[in-house]
C-alpha cells in the first residue's frame, strides 16, 4: 500500500473533525458510550474519505507528453530566443572612490 499524500491526509483529517463535531451536535448525546460510538464513526468516515480519494500518477514521462509529429511550430515573427540577464543597477560594485 502506498503512503498517503498531503491532500489525502488533509481531507481525511478535516472529515474526521467536522463529521465528529456535527454528529455530536446533532445527536446531543452525553453518555460515554454515545460519544465513543460517534467518535469511531467519524474516524471510519475520515478513513473512507482518505482511502477513496483519487491519486495523481507519481511521474509523467516527458517524452510521451507531446509527440514530435504533433508539435506546434513557432510563429515566424518570434524565432528569437530571449535569455534573462542579471538586473543592472547601482550596486556596491559600481561605486567609485574619491
């Protein structure tokens, strides 16, 4: 079995807390047995939500993403490649001594 990801843990935990609080408020139980049963029901519901949540694939092959024959050609006017450069400013290295 795979380890749960962050989304599964978050949704499962939120479901446990919200379902338990909602069930306790709706049932208005004050007995230890009633609170225990409702708490277990909340835990089971949270586990069900976390396990049945769809999981994204772990890795995607870049080569299979876009075949070379289906690649969209670049427009004729934008064939230049722009490379970002360091920002030019008045830093400590541009000062001149007097």
